């Protein structure tokens, strides 16, 4: 009974602080020992490591001078008339013909296949707003709850077109600055040479011009009616309660409605003029960029990569030698 009541006896769940401190001390000693061994190894081989770094820097610098820099031209375009799928298809067609070195395909454009070495064409969307997509869809759903008026319909239409017709970035990669940019321009001309979409562009522009002429003619008539109203009011100096006046044929006209109609016609003319400016081709070129060098990541540069490789090989060979010595001793 005396043994069971002994307060100095440790229970199985109690932690031996002495053992814990010994474990921590042993761990720190091992870490410090490893650090000393590494430091001693580096100090012992400092001249070899410095030589490897110097040789690696020289080799990397030489390779950077020998290897031709890769250049690129970025073209920002906006597909019109539902031509986005066509744009992606024609880019894939061009890239496939580059890989196949199709002389007949490029010969019609005045492009020599021999100069297409390391030439590449890529396309990707510009300004994809994936993070805000859920909020934008909620916004469109909210608009549907309003009365189905012309204004709301136009807003929904513009929002849908904005989400489905993002600008695209076409990137041309090449090694010859002069030929690369010239070939990029010829390929853009080929992309916009589709007869189907060119026909749609012509029809759309013709419709817009006709609409503008009709709106202008109607606008002149509205201005004439408003001017007649102004002259009548100047003579009679009276205004009816319902803001209407009588024409020569005894038909009453709402003057407020006339001003609203005039503003609508002016907005429609402005909109159609904007369409004529935007829709000049199926694939509208927004910006044809200048030639620029492709930027590489820091650790992929030869001048940094080669020294790292040489040092890693030296450590690997040293580790293998040490392992061989341990095996021989055992």
C-alpha cells in the first residue's frame, strides 16, 4: 500500500523532461555537425567550386551569344460576325501547315517555307474574367426580372456579346526580325480573306449605311415639324395642356414624342456610324504590336543554368565517392 501511494513515482502518461532535453540537445548537435561538415567540405573544395562557377558562366555566356534570340509579334484582334470559331480554326490550320512545311499553301501568300524555321502561331483570349463570371451571370439574371423593354433588351444583348466576343491575342514567334513581322502581316491578310465573312461584312455595312440615310431623312422631317410647331407657338403664344398641336391636315401631334423620336434617331445614327468604324473586316485588328524579344525566366537562362548544373554534378560525384569509401570499409 505504501508503494501505491508514493507521490514521487512517475505515471506512464508523464513526460520525462530530462529525456526530452537530451533529444533536443542531440538533434541540435547533429544539425550543427552537419553544418560543420558541409562548411568544411566547401572550404576544402572552394577553389574547385569557384572554378566550376567561372567555367559555367563562360559557357553560358557563350551559348547565349551563339543561340539566336527568339522574337515575337503580338496582334490583338476582335472577332466580328460570330467569327471566333473560324479564327481558332484558321490559326490551327496555319500552324499545321507550318509543321508540315506545305509549300503550296504558303507559296500563294509569298512566304518561303525555308524561312519558317522556328516560326510558330498561337492564339489565346485577352482579359478573361473567370473570377467575376459568377457575379456577371447574377447581373444578367437580375436584368431579366425587369420589364421587357427595348432598353433592357439592348443592355442584355450588349452584355452577352461582351462575354462571348472577347478580344483575342495572336502571337507570332520567329527568329528573323524583318521576315517575321512581314510574314505575320501576310498571315493576317490571309485570315481576313475568307469570302463568306467578307460578304457578311459588306452586307452589314450596306445595311448600316442605308439605315443612316433613312434616319437622316426622317430626322429632317421631324426637325421640320418641330420648326413648324415653334413658328406656330411664336405666332399664337399659347400652349395646350396636353402639349399637342394641330397640323394643316387637322392631325394632332405630341411634341414630347417628337423630341423623344429625334433623340432616338440621333442615337441610332451614332450607333450605326460606330458599327461602320468597327466592322470593316471579319477579324478586326485592334493593335498590331512591334517586334519584341521573348523574355525567359531567370533560372532558364544559360548563364545561370550551366554553373548550377556543374556544381550539382560535382556534389553528386563527391557523394558517390564517399559512399564507395563507406562500402569498402564495411
